[in-house]
C-alpha cells in the first residue's frame, strides 16, 4: 500500500514539471471556428497566461486556412497545390498569440499555393494557371512536350534587311513592301489609279505599262517602265508616277481635224 502511494506522488511531481513550451504550442487539425482559443488550457498550474491566436488568415492567395478549437490547417484551392506533399499545419505560440510554421511567422514560411498542370507538368515552360502551360520558344502542346520548328529562331548570314525576321536558317520573313531572300528589294501595291486601256507585265518591284493596240502614252509611246522605290512607284527620269499622266489614250492617224477629238483608235468625233 505504501509503495502504491509513493508511485502516485512520483507521477504528480513529474506532471507538474512538464515543459511550458509543450503546453504553449498546439497543432491544429480541425475545421470550425476562425480563432484558436485555449481557455481550458489556462488552468495548468505552471502556465500563468495564454494568448489566443487571432491572426488575419483570410487573404491566402489561391488557398485558405481552416481553423478550429484545436488549431489551423492550410489548404489550396482546386487546381492549385502547395510546394510540398502532405498536410500543412500551423502552430499557435500562446506566449505571443501568433501562428507559426516551422518555427517562423506563418506568412513568411508557409508554402505557396501554385497552379497544377497535370501529372507531367509543363516540360518546357511554366504552369501559369490550372492546366495552362506557357511554353518556351520552340515548343508547343498541352504540356509543352512537342518541338515547334517554325517557332525556333533561325540563323541568317548575311542578316535580314529592312526589318525582316529570320524564321528558319537562311529564310527571312519580310515586312510589307519588301521581298527577296534578305528583304533587300522594295515592293509596291499594284497600281490601279491613273491607268486605262493597258496591260501590266513584271512584278511589284518593277512593272511595264503596255498600251493596247491603237493607244499610246503621251501620244507617242506605247510602253512605259515604272520602278518601285521606297514603296512608291517612280517613272525613271520623270519622277513620281502619281504626278504624271500615264493613261493610254487612243491615237487617230491621220490626226483629227480642228473641233473634233479622237475617242477610239482612228475614230474622231466632234467635241460638242
């Protein structure tokens, strides 16, 4: 009987010397009230006071912190995951009333919730939103798993000119009004205004205006060369095409008498 009494006294003495820190730190594992209040723990003999953990926990990006009487647990929104496996619990330090993770303030140390992009993830890029990869240049596919040769930067030596972009080795993508392997040639839109009774031959860097039979330009020539310079059609030695009359007009032989006008090849009609 005496031995039993001594054993009970020894257990009581051991409990009274329990480490204060052990009583002050508790692990959260439920999901009810927002604040963690341990009023029932204040009756411990060696603990003088406890601070409640009432941190603002509502602004966790892409996640939430769920709290109950016994503590808090971090969860990520659907489509997001923490940068570690397993559940993430926060501890309440009752001596300060602050939530901690790994011994540091939870806002500084808790893992971030980042988007998930399937089991594979983004192989050659980054996951920017749930199931949405942003691929590196030269890759495509849902998980950036495929090479996109058209997106790989090429090497052009000599380099592209006039703002051209090297898209494949030795091939330049030229801006509007330029063409050629290196975008070295200017081009112009097909001339439409100021022309009649004619045919055109050549390309958009150099064209020949050819009058139909019985028509001539300036009453003396049946063909006229125009050249594209700086995206503008120019008549060599005469200046801008827009400043010259390059229409093909009918020719009457012999010329029409005074008071009449040539309306069609070799057909004269009175002016009035």
